[in-house]
C-alpha cells in the first residue's frame, strides 16, 4: 500500500484547519489503496491549538510545534526536511491550511501522479478569487518574474511530490526562501493539473501588497544568477539605446541595478543558517492517533 503524507503549515488559524481536515477526510476516502498521514506545522502560534481528533481516513496526524515564528516558507521547508529524514513515504502533498487550496482537488493531484508515478504534480492556477486590483498586481508579478528569470511560475505550494523529488530539494537552502521557486529550479519535468484558488474559510485573504512584493522577490531570488545575467544584457542594450535617444534610459539602468541589489540581499537572508540549524526550532511533536 502506498503512503501519502499531507503537510499543512498553520499560524493561529485553528478553526480553518479543523474544517480543512474534515474536508480532506471526505475527499481521500475513495482511495482505499493509499495510507494517509498528516503533518501539521504549528508556526509558534500565539493561540493554543484546540483538541484534535484524528479523522477516520487518516492513519496518523502529527502536530509539530515550533519554538519561533518563521513564516510560511520556512514552515514548509522545515516540514519537508523533517519528513524526509524521519518518515517512510511514497508521496508528499503540500497545501495551505486556510481553504484557498481546495481539498476537492486532492483527487485530481493523486489521479495525475498515478498516471506517471515518477513525475511530481503541481496545481497550476487558472483562476483566482481575489479582486481585479490584486489579480492585476499578480499578473505584473508573473511578468516581472518571467522577464528577470525566464521562468513562468504559475503555481504555489499546492502540489504532490515523489519521494525522489523530495530528496532533490530537502537540503536546498533556496527552499527556505521559496518552495515554488525551488521546485521550478530543481525539479524537471513536472506534471500539472488546473487549479482554482478558493476562498478562505474564515476572514479575509492574508495576502497584502507588501506580502506579494516579498513573495515575488523571494521567488526571483532563487534564480539570482539568471537575474544577474539577464540584467547585464538589459544594461548593455540600454547603453546602446542611449546613443540614439540620449540619457532617457539612465533611470531604467539605475532601477535594474537597484533591483539586483535587492535580489542579492533577499537571496542571502541566512537560508544556509536556517538549513543548518533547522532542528533547533522544533519544540515538540504531538501524535494524534484517535
């Protein structure tokens, strides 16, 4: 029997997590040939987690409590590393805990990876639930990412990975900055399903303009060498353009240089240190078996 572990990070939003586990339980009941476990990463929440009961279609639910709040990306990186080093599994399924990764799409992910067990599957966003303003900003983020990296990254955390692919990325420092960027850089080829980003179960979306900017820079920083090479080519092209239009392109040259400095700073946010000392942030592990 194959074993799938579902990894879910959470910070304070326990109400959403309980609803999510219930809906996941309903959507995995059809897979009688798969043993499911769930690993919840508590990112040092300031509110106490409620008493959990193991959903009927899970063999085990574990709650890993972190000592310090380090954010969503680092929770995923820690969970991936912990699972690879401590668990036997065939596939690792990652999803957010607020309902925006729709649990009904788990069936599509699993069916897709059954078609080709050697290829990990990502959930490609084909429709989002945010307003027009935010969706426009998101399209700008994708365009900037493509211009500076040459990569079309149209997926987030929602995915199902093979064990061999987990082995390829679990020790990458870039994973502590961006999951999707690290997957795109290190895992090829990938399979995909079409995915609709759902609405949060409770409360408004947590994605603000500042978070989107940080998210975008974190992805781009994974490809910092691509960014540098492409920026050099842009600067050369703008220098030649100056010969024909005067100094009007200087502002663009300055912006490209500043952008590269920001990417350099973002790409050196102690990811190596986080990777080496990740075990020190684990407080305790609670097993929920009934």
